[in-house]
C-alpha cells in the first residue's frame, strides 16, 4: 500500500510542478495548467486492478522503472499539448494503456 501512496504522490507532484511552470511562463497558460490541476484535484486512489498493472513497473529495478517514468512524462506532455483527460481515474487508465501492461505480461513464464 505504501508504494501505491508514494506513486500517487509522485504523480500529483509531477502534475503540480508542470502546472506551476505553465502559470509562471510568460505568457501564462492558465488553460493548460487548469487541465493538470483538475487531474490533481481528483487524485484520491488507484483502483486495485490498475495498481496490479502498474506496481510491477513501479517496484521493479532498472530497466523497467524508467519505462514507467517515461510513460508518465509523455502522458503529461500529451495533456499539455491538448489531450483531454477528465480526471485522475482517466489519467491512470491512459497510463496503463501507454505501458501496455497486463498482470500476465510481468509474471515469469514457464519457460523462464
């Protein structure tokens, strides 16, 4: 559970930092910052089903974790570029899709 909370804090702090940067820009971009802020405002939890898909990438050592952090960065860049994401749940769904993770993908196969 602690990893899940840490990951939520990581995501919200990353989104907040990007929003702050947009608001500090000249000219400010309040519309883009507002999209990021909306996701942060709705961040409460990650469903167990999604967490089962994210956790192996989050908890794994190199080289899997960088894949997750790149996916987060790209998703944030897509939102800033105009991709519509209604809330944190939708954000997590897009992140899972970007990772292409399924529980079976990260489990050892019988031939390993």
